C-alpha cells in the first residue's frame, strides 16, 4: 500500500537585483511624472487636504506600515515566512512612496515633506545593501579574517567563560535554543527584558573579543543601523503628522478651510 506523503510547500520566489533596481527606477519615474503633471491635474488631486488626497495619504501610510510589520515578524519569529514578508515590505514600500508623494500635492516646502527625505534614504540604503553590500558580506563571512581569532591566552579564557555564561543564561531565557544561532527576539524582550538585556550584553562582549566588527568593512557593519534609524525617523514623523492633522487641524490649515476628517480644530 502506498502511503501518501505531505509535500513541502513550494519555495517563495526571491526578487533579483536587476528587478529590484528596475522597480526602484519605476517608482522614482512615477513620482517624477506626478511632479511634472501636477499643474495639469484636477483641483481635487493638486490641493492639499481634499478628500481624494486625504484618502490617498491614508492608503500610503497603511502600506508603509507593512515594512514595520516585517520588522516585527522577523524579530518575533511569528507571522509566516520571513521571505514573504521581505517581498511584501519591498512591494508595499515602493507603492506607499508613490501614494505619499501624491498625497503631498507637490508641497515640498512644508514640514511634512521632510518625511520624503527619510523615505528616499530608506530606499537608497535598502537597495544599496541588497545590490552591493550583500555581495561583500558573503565574501566577508566566507573568509578566514585574522580579526576573528584571539591568540592571546587571556582572551581565550575570557571567551570560554563568556560562552559558558551565555549558555547558562540561555537555559533560563529560552530552553532548547542553541547558543550558536540564538539572538533575543521582540518576544524575549517583552517577556524577560532583564535576561534579554544581559544576554545581549554578553553577545556584544563576545563580538568585541573575536573582532567581529573589525572584520567587516564600515558599510557592512553600519548599514543596517542606518536603515533602522531612517525607519524610526520616518515613522516618528508619520505619527506626528497624523496627530497634528487629526487634533490640530486649525493649525495645519493656517486659516484655510478644513476639508479633511479630524477630531479637533486646535
């Protein structure tokens, strides 16, 4: 009798570098085309605060929340395939950039337009990391860099004691996890912040002892932090913008009629 076997799910297709660059160019071309055609558009599409542009901004903001959800899913290990989330964060991010640009109605001289700079920075750093830095990181991790080794006996003994301490701490933080591949997720930080902080501190000291940071070029070591910092700046600005147009509509309108949905006209 033949037994039926459950086939593994098909692999999720990845996005190649050429396709990513092409998608970036298409997005920038769409924003540039909108800027050129802006004076010819109907009143509802070129006047800030109209219902059409308000809803466009809401749609763009919701799409740009998907990259934040991707970051959450990656750090918690929940939400399904990380590759699917990665592809979703690319697609929705590019589309969100176009909608936010349309929402701005060409008013680049107003404070919310500064969010465009963070968005452009996010795109530039993300594409640069995928196209250029990823190749260098593969070479770095595949090499036997001298900074990865600690010939001094004192450093070797400290490293051995540090690894033992990490394993004991990991048994309390996440029973069954492997020290070689473990890093605290958002769930660990929320449930056991003290243990997570202690483990992260030991991991940083381990990296210092074996020279992980020194083994990687500056761009490879810091691009991710720059990408996250730009993301934090953008989302902080987005929250500030939503709060002001919702609760301080009178201030935002500056004497003009308030045509968008709001809760207060302060």
